[in-house]
C-alpha cells in the first residue's frame, strides 16, 4: 500500500470513529459502484449522511477541505443518487465533509462540516 | 461566528457613497464569495485578500467566507475596497475587534505580501467619509499626506494589513516593512511666465486682464508666432488665489485623475491645455469602469486653453457648452461595460459646459458630476496656413478654405465667449520700442484685477454670483439688477450709455445673448477703471472686445 493510501485509510478510520462517537450509525464503508466510491454512509436520525473524508498530514499544501472541489461534490451527489437507487426507501439525505489533519506521531485534528452543498 | 462589518467609499465622480462591507463565515467548504455588484478589479479582491491575510500572519479560516457590499444596487469599482474586505473578514473570524473595525472607514489596495498600495482618489474619498459622519479613516501610508489635507478627520496611515489589524486590537508583534509610495510624477513645467514678457499687442494684454477680472472666456485669433499661447499661459497667473474650498476641489479632481497630491494644497488656479486630437471623452471625462475627469474638470477654477481650436473635433468643443454655463459636469451610466462615450466628433462636446459650468455624463443608473467652472481660452490661426491678414506672410488659402476653417468653431460655442481679440505679430519697430516702454508685470496686474473682482463681488453680494461673467442676463437688464443703473433716468452719465449697443441689436449685429455679454464686459471694464457705473466709453470698449476678431 502506498503511503498516501495508507494515510487516506487511516483518516477514514479516524473519521468513522469520530462520527460514531457523535451518535451516527454506520450503513456502508467504501461503497463502490461503476461511477466511483463513497467513503462513508451513515444514518443520523432520519437522515442518510454521505461523507467525503479528506486526509492530509499537514496544511503545508493547503487545508484538506480546500481539496474538495465543486467537481468532487458533483460526483458525490451522483454517487448518493446511485446509492439511493440501490437502497430504496432511504429517506432524506445530506452530504458532509470531514477533514482529517493527521501528522506523523501527533494526535489528529478532525473537522466535520455538515450540508456542504 | 459573528458578522464582521467595515466601511469603505465608492466614488462616482467627485461624490462618494459609504459602502458597508459585511463578512460572514459559515461552516461550509472553503470558498470566498463576493457579492454586491463588484467590477472585475474588485472581484479579484478575493484572491488578494486571502493571500495578503495569510502572508500577514492572519490566515482566514478554511471555511466559506461570504462578503456582501451594500447598498447592493450601487456599482462598485476598483481595488480600494481590499482593506475593508480584509478587516471585515478578520473581524468575523474574531481576530480583530468587531466594534473597532465597524467604527472607521478603510481605504486601500492590498498587495499579496500584505502591504497596502496607495490609491487614486483618496482625497475625495476621505471628504466623502467625513461628510458621512466618520471621524477616522485608515489609509495606506503612501496616501497619508493627501488624506491629511481634509480638515476634521483623524487619519491612521498603515503600512500593511498586519499594522491595521494591530491597530484594531490584534495581539501580534509588528513587523516593520517598507511602505509602498505612489510614483512621483514628473515635475510640471512651470512656463506660466510673467505678463511683462509679452511685447506689443497692448489690446490683447488688456483683454487678458479684463478676462481675469470678470471671469470672461476669451477667443484669440492670430497668425503663428503672434503670442497667442504666451498670452493664454499668463492668464492663470492673473487670477486670484483659490479659496480653501476651491483648492480642495482642484486637488480632489487631480487625485481622482491619478495625479498624487503632494506638498499641501496648491492655491494657484490650474491650467489645462489638451492637444487638439483630444476626444469628447478626454475633454469632458468618461471611460469604462471608473468615470474619470476630463480636461474640462481638471481645469475647474482655472483655465482651459484650447490651442488650434478649429482643429478640435466639433463634438469635443460643443460638449463644453453646458459646463461653461452651469459649472458642473455630470456623467451618468448604466453599466461598467466599455462603450463609445459620444459620437466621434469632439468640438461640440464643449458647448454644454460653456452654458452651465457643469459636466454631467449620464448612463442609465448613475450620474457622475464634476465641477467645470473654468475659463475657456480658444486660440486659432486665421486660416489653414496661418498667414491670412498678415503683412509679411503670403497666404494662399482660398476664401472658401478660410471660411470653412474658422467655421469649424460653431456659432453657439463662440456666442458663449465674451472676448474676441486679434493678436498680431510684432514688428521690428515694436521690438525696438519695447525696450523703453514700461510693461505691466503679472504681480501689478493681479493687484488691479483683485480690486476689480472685489468691487464686483461687493456689487453682487446679494446674488449667487461672484464675477461679472456668471451674472444672468435677465438680472443685468432687470429693474432691480445692475442694468437698472444704466437705464435709470436720474443717473445722468449712464443715460444713453447703451445707445450704441441698442443700435447693434436693432441692426442684428449682435444677438440678445451677445447684448448681455457686452453689458457684462462693460461692467468688468468699469470695475477695472474704478468707476461706479459703465458709461458710453465702457460700452464702446466692450463692443470692441466682443467684436474685434472676425
């Protein structure tokens, strides 16, 4: 596994733990379809939450949230539609973003933004 | 998170409107949204502000930043809002005191390193801030001298965004940086010279003094080398010093035109001499985006000299007619898109300023007004080759060519010019004789003109006018106005004084407007002579000054 993938996987684990601690329940992890992959799908009350997790080891090359571009958001919306098609009766949905700044040998900083579009 | 508020000034002509800048930081993906009709340069403030803040040690949060400029319908131009936007954003983020930022007006363009660049138009912007009731303005250090010319305001010069944030309570160590200063303009060539330099042409020298005393417009006609330009350049020297208010207005227009105001306010009247290829927009003002003052506005309270006047595009000259009468230029516009200002012809642009003394440039949503109370000096050759009517020259222009050449100056424009004077080349004899003859210096002439102006101002005390040239014709002729003196049966010396003038009107030699102008000239001549009312002699000389040139 390449270093960047390892960092991404670690970030996704940290994000998942953070969200579960907030009282959300996990529905899917790395859900795949021909259009791409959704990092995390969770349930928060009556809402289905699609989460894009972005992890960086430092902010030297920009904040991780800055890397979530309009094109990425649009793709995430299409993926959410695909997920709903595969799971009928999902109800209301929302899209969140989680930034994980995880420096080597230091505790990670997690930022969670709700309804990012 | 709180909403940050700051204030800046949006200039339209010389008038400024306070723009409130609101900044809101919301929990969303990082973005910088700028709304409220910004133009392209202002839209780019987003990138300047983010970089400048980061490089000043005050990074903006990685969240969605929404900046609103209100009133939303007012079009806003240029980069002067950068500092206000940055301070509002930092206030919203809690990095500086929200109350402190909201209390003052911020002006300045940011460099990417966080330093503040000086702006054009600081003087009118600070004036507008004071009129709107703000007591403190934060300006770039390079504009501090100019902003300090405005009375009754506390000017806070800052070198960088970091300095501004520290002033507003940010807990940071100041980093000394070199302030960005405005480019130093080339020193203007002071070629106004002394009146005593003029040899010969005593009538024309006297005519320039009459023009200075009464505020009359002048038309000089003569061959090349006769001294028309020399005479015109001496007119500003004959005019009295500007009042504090006028000096501030002159400096404001210069500031708006991008000429930095240095070394205090100049109290001498300006001289503007645009080249004859100038377009109507160059004369009255305009431009896409920011509406800039033209030569007529820069000549406000001074002299606008149009050398080779028949060579100007007719539309440019005729656009001056209204400002000549009202003293104001107003430019209105719908959008900031570039478009041709006027029809390509430029002599006609001068007509409107001549009438009103104001230039109003109008597009659909906004009107910029510039003061345009200037004295017009037109100079022309008598024919295309310039030698018509001279003794030594050999003119080969056909009669038709001469008529067509002078016909380029339209009747309505010339009708607004009180004094028309022939200027002749001096002869060798005159040059020899000039050594012995005493010639009037500018200082002595100005003394005489100041006395005449004071006399006129005293007589016009109860009216809105200060000089004879501005007095309305109806008042001159009315039973309560100055004309009543001329016609009153008790005033023996004045009785029949206007006989020559009445005859000229009856014969159709002059128009009614021309009649009024002769009356005004007669009053100026009378003020210069120190007599209490114009006599037949003054009317006769006034008729000569009005009719001398063909």
